[in-house]
């Protein structure tokens, strides 16, 4: 999970056993437990329930998971094998609608299988294994590159604000929004981070503050509704967030609360950066209004984390997992290809 190799990757493929290995993020920070998965139901459940989460990590999990499923198919004829593969890819793709990396990774895997189909089932499987591992390794390199570009925007003593978890736990290693912080700290810069708690699933509290402190970064957790007062204090040098899908016009969907931060950033003249690999950009979705926003269960707001429900049954609950930040509020995207303004992606 973390950068020094002492702890496991957030998500990886065990090629010898054809098993998807993930950190069960629902147990953090209390327990660091690895899960080994190889059947469709458990892999879909792990993604839906956010055992593995964060756009890049979901993409890698889907790619590695698809190979693990395929390795157990009994079909020995390419056509039937490909039909099974495509059905499983559709089931995986339906688990979470907003993260572009999920459909991107599955499309890459299906194209790879089609290209190898003439060689028969053994050749498809070999190609899928190689591609899944390549997607996993590429994620590390891409996040590291985002960190290298983003680090140049930070100087010794700076303070960053972030929301949700777009760190090592949201990718294979490093993450996106936290990669610049990690790379800067590797280069000896002393940084501090304000992490928003991120209601209702508390990714900022449970995950971001966990991985930052494990990496020795000075971290302060705040409730989401404290962001304006902290920004007003003038302590924050920049806001860095990840994102789940970027539309062709530069509008970006990320964890609910990101849009609020972007508006605050403009009000307080704090630069607002979105860190994302190119696999998060969806050039076929024209604007943010076309991005499908995942709606999640009422219970996450009503009763999760509480001994008793905290909301009367009579009240309806609205629980969108993401919001869309308009391009004009985004100072720049930090990508593996450099720092890009929203209209020149
Ligand atoms: O619902 P989650 O926890 O999967 O949401 C994650 C986020 O919104 C992250 O900010 C985003 O995926 C970017 S991860 C590098």
C-alpha cells in the first residue's frame, strides 16, 4: 500500500494462483487485512461495498479480477470463451457507474483478448494475464509521474487540503492527489495536510488520515463543514483532489463535497488542482452534465457508524456519491503527461 514496499499493495494480481489480492478497506484503520478473490460474486461485492475503491484501484481490480475469472472458465473454444468473458466484464462494469477507470480497464482487457483470439483459449489467457499485470504496474508508474509533476507546485512548509481518499489506497501505490505530497516528502520537503472527513463513508477519516500518518506526514482531520473556516485562516497553500471521470470539456466528477471545495478555493484564491491519470478522462462524454452519478444506499447516511439511526424514518435521504466540478473552477489537472489546463487536456 505504501511507498516503501514494507506494506502490501492496495490491489494486485497473484499470477501464480490467479487470485486478485486486495486490502479490505472497510476494515481500516482498525485492521489491515488482505482478501484473496477469484469468483465473480465476491469481486463484484468487493467493488460495490468499497472493499476496494478509488477510481484507479477499481480499474486495476477489474482488470486483474477478469483474468482470475477467465483462468477458471471451462470453455475450450474461443467463441464461447469470449462470450463468457464479455458477460463477466459487463457484470464488473455495472458495479460502479461513475469511475471511468473501471470501464477503461475492462475495455483494454477485452480488446487484448480479441487480438489474441485467433491463437485459441491458451493464447487469450496468456495475453490477459500479461495485460492485467501490465495495467497494475502502469498504475504505479502513472501515479509516480503525477507525483513528480505535482511536487513542483509545492514548497517546503506548504499545507495541502484534500477530500476523500485519493492516496495509495485509491490506486496500487502512491495514489493521485496524495502522490505530489509523497514525492515532495521523499525529496525532503516538510508538508502538512488537512484531510476532510468525507461524509457519509468517511474515506478521509478512515483512509487518508491513516495512510498519511503511516507515511509520517503531518495530518489534521477536519469535518467537512470546517473547510471554509480553515481556508479563511489562510493556512492552506493548495487544494489537491483526485477524480473519477473527467468530461471532454474539463468538468470533473469526484467525491461528493469536491464541488464545494472548488467554490471555496475560488472565494479564498487558493489554487484548486485535480490529479488524475489520462485513463480517467472520458473524451466520449461531452460535459459534466452527461456523467452518470452513482446514488448509494440511504443507510450510509441514516444509520451506518451509529448505534441507533440518527434520522427519523419520515425523512427522505439523498446520497449521491459524487458531484461535478465545472472546468472553470479547476486551476489545472495534474496528469502523468504534465500539468494541463481544463480546455487543453
Ligand atoms: O467512492 P470512492 O471511495 O471510490 O470515491 C473515491 C474518490 O472519489 C476519489 O477521490 C477518486 O476515485 C480519485 S482516486 C485516486
